């Protein structure tokens, strides 16, 4: 028979307390950090090389991460949206006021076609349970199982009953000029969300790098790293080749719309692509971060002094262009047939793969533009662009 003495009980009590403390330390953020404090979550798990609107932070010895999206919509101004991705039973720190996701999500709703392209790029598109506007999806892999993907409508006209029936683990959304109108309902329904701010990035590589943030949320960061890593290498190799060209053709962008011709600023995504493709932007000097309208006479002069005209809206032929804009038919790019549009991979419903998979393939977009500006440098066929035919 074992005799339990007061000393034996004291030893056992001390052992139990010591064991409990050890477990607490192992499951927290490390022996010198308090995982319950938001201040401890300041270790950079991933620092973007090109994207300016997200960071991924962690805490010492933690498996969980916090994805922080800064200025998640135009004009946000010091707004941050955060998602705590829980792993290994860890909990969000005290004072954390963002979304909490139990990783990895198995059912995802995407509110933009670019989100679908990112999911496909990281091999996570099988999780797609719902989307906004399924008729506009270009991905063949996703379209092959389109019957299993629910169309929940567009922001401002979302079918929340259908969304609730999907029981999603995560919604990928975006904001344009303010917070997404879906946010209050998602919070009410207890559905976590992540703002994906790729469209806010001016850097073509910065847009593509958002696949890493999405991969982190999906619990497959390594696949995100692997998918993104070769893209800057290919992009820079193409840009280096274009920079060595002997000429820099002048390029006019966009087309008139409702009596206004909007041109992007010098640091914009479209202009960076033109510069990297060995071209010269024809637009007026604009160092702001917003597009600006120009008058019809100025537009005519800029176009007539250009060598190439790209991104011409919905126009599909030179004859259509001349019919809609008779005066512009006299300009140099039109008379020489040097007009190109990014609509090669459009589908009848209105979807355009340039705005879907193009976000994760800036190197292919750049190659198309080099083929336009310096055709002698590129032998491959166009992927996203096409030269406007006569009819």
C-alpha cells in the first residue's frame, strides 16, 4: 500500500504546476513573449518585395499569423484591416479587433475574378464554393466544375441567403471608394473575410505578389512563394531585353468615354508596364495617384504624335473605331494600323482574362507589350493583346 504524505502531495502539486507552466509556454509565443499581447505579434513572417498594401506578422514560436491590409480601398487613409489565421490551437491576442480564421479554409467565396486567378495559381481553386458573376469566369479549370460553384451576385446586390447556405470559411473581397458593403452582414453572419487589395498596387509585380497573402490565408504559403518566385525573374529579364532596344515608341492609352478621355498618372500600373516594355508614355505630366481627364483637342494631338495606341475600351475593329470617332481616324496610329486592345481572351458573356489571370502573369502582359513596341524581340504569339483588324 502506498502511503501519501504531506510532502508527497507538495511534490506532486509542484510537478503539476510546473508541467502546466511548461505547456503554456510551449503553446504560446515563446518564453520571452506574451502571446496574449498584441504587441508581441511584431515579427515579420513575410515582407513583400513589391506589394505596398499587405504585411504578414507573427510572434516568436507561433504558428499563427496576422495578415494586415493597409489602405484597403481608394482614399482609405491609414485604415488597416487584419485577419488572424489560427493554427495549432493558438488564439488571437488580447485587443485584436480584426477577423479570425480557423485555418485552413475549405470553402471560399471570391468577389473578384482576380481572386479566382490567385487561388488557381497557388493550387487552391478547388476550395472555390461561390463567386460573383460566374458567367464571367475565364479559367477553364474552374469552368469545368462551374455547376458546383454558386453565383452569389455582385456587391450591392448579394444574395445573402445563398451565401449563408454555402457556409463559407472565408470570403475574399475588395473595396473601391470605401469599405465593402458586405462587411456588416459578414460580421453579423460570423463569416471571416480578407480584403485583397491587388488592384490598388501600382507595381505589376506588386499585384501578383498578393497571391502570397492569399496563400497564407489558405494555409499554403509555401505554394504561394513557389508560384510567385519565378515571376519577377521572368519579368525583369523581359524588361532588360526591352531596355536595350534602340527606340522607345510613344504610346497613347485608353479611349474616349462619355465625352471624357481619362489618362492615368505617371506612376500607375499601365504606365509602368509601358516604360518596362521599352516605350514612352504619351500622356501629360501627372504626378498624382489619380487619373485625370483631358480635352478632345489635347487628346487628338497626343494621339496623333504617338506611334502606338493601346487599351481602346470595347472597340474590336478599326472600322468600328472610325465610325464612333471619325476625327480620330486621321491620327497616325489609326492610319498605320497600330492600334491594339487587351481583349484577345475575352468571352461572349463579357469576361476578359486580362483582368483575371493577367494579375498573376504580369510577365506575359509585359511580353505582349514588348511584342507591340518592339516586334523584332518577341517571337511568341500574343496572350492577352490583339492588333485591331480592319473589320
